[in-house]
């Protein structure tokens, strides 16, 4: 049976490997999507080190030598953020006031 980590332990695991994350960030990603795979045990989210490693590797870009080597596509989550901003503009009638 694999070892399971709760959110606090998962955040610590990622941080120890150079990916600074807080428990609350993992909770938010579980809500909006885009986070590592997890299982539920009662009301607790549990992560495996393997799923955390796989997710972190998927988030990494290829090595770059310059900031001008930007990716051809927007970063993950960009469309979601734009959708949120667009809904807020619509709620405000398109006004920034």
C-alpha cells in the first residue's frame, strides 16, 4: 500500500523539493482544478508522493536560457483566470469604476 500524505504533509513534501506550496493552495487547487491527484478518506484529501512528483514534473517547463524563450501557449490556468476576470467585468457592466 502506498504512503498517503494529508494536505499539510503534501505541501511540506513539495516545499522540501523546491516547489513552495502551502496547504491552502492545494485546497484551492482541489476546488478549482489543476492540482495534483488525490483520494478522499472520509472528509480528508490524501496525496501519494508519486502523484505529487508527477504533477510537479508536468508543471515544469523545458529548460530555458532566456526569458525571450517564452512558451507558444499561455500558462496553465490562464484561461480560467481570464474567465473570472471576464465575469467580473460583465458583473460591473464593463466599467472599471
